[in-house]
C-alpha cells in the first residue's frame, strides 16, 4: 500500500504561512489545493491556517440541510440516493493533503520553538581553558564560574583530569604536542568539545 506521507513535504510552504489571512490565504490554498478547496473554505469563513486546523470536519457542510448551500453542494459534491451529499473525491484528496501538510508544518515549528526555548533557558557554558608550555613544564588552568584547577606536570606526562563542576567534565592534555581535548556535558545532555 502506498504511504501518502511520502508526498508531504512541508518545505514547499512559504515561511509566513501561519500569518496568511483572507485573500493571501485563499491565494495559497488555490495554488496548492485548487478553486474548489477555496470555495469550501470561503463559504465556512475558514480564512487562515489556525482556523482550518481547528475545524474538526471541513466537510460537515455537505450534511447541512439548507437551500443556501444547494448550489455549492451541486457544484462540489454528489447527491446520493438518500438525498445526502458527499464531497467529490478529488476535492477531498486535495484538502486532506493540504491539511496534512499544514499539520506537519505546525508540528515542525512547535518542535523548533520548544528546542529554541530549551537552548535559551540552558545556562551558558562559562568555561575557559588556558594552556602554557615551557621546555620543562606544562601548566594548564581550567576555570569555571564556581571552581578553578591548575595542574603542572613534566613535559613527557599526559595530563588527564576529571573534575565535577555543575556539569560532567573531563580534560586530557598532551604536553608534548600542547594539545588539549575538553569535553563538557551540561546537565541538559548537550556536549561541547574544543581542541586547542
């Protein structure tokens, strides 16, 4: 069975899709789903993405008994033998696709916003690494907002420090090449690595 999810690519949507209203929204709908979808939305005053996604059943209009809707129903639907109407399948497919596309966009935007807020609320990594080398000794200091370590070693030694600050922290220095490798893992489970 064909998976319709393969057709849904929210990257085709304009970046301002959530702010489109009225004429601009209907122009977008016309481009993506056709004139019949615009007619379906206009008659129900569904004039923006939020309104569309908050509508439980955009096709319920076909079940309403009203002479004012007969022209719309005859143009965009079929009357069944029991005098009920159903929307034409092509219109339904286009509208369902559009709704799925917009839902995917909203979900992606919500995840991005949540991730952005989480990153903004995380404390900044306030760490400084200073390494200086002489012919006989290597000195390295690791500074943070709440502690400081200074390690001195012979040039041939490899320095390996594990120190618990507010975060998981490990440091390895090879004085022969004067290279340091620092791994800081904040409690928010993001890692930063720096090499000097």
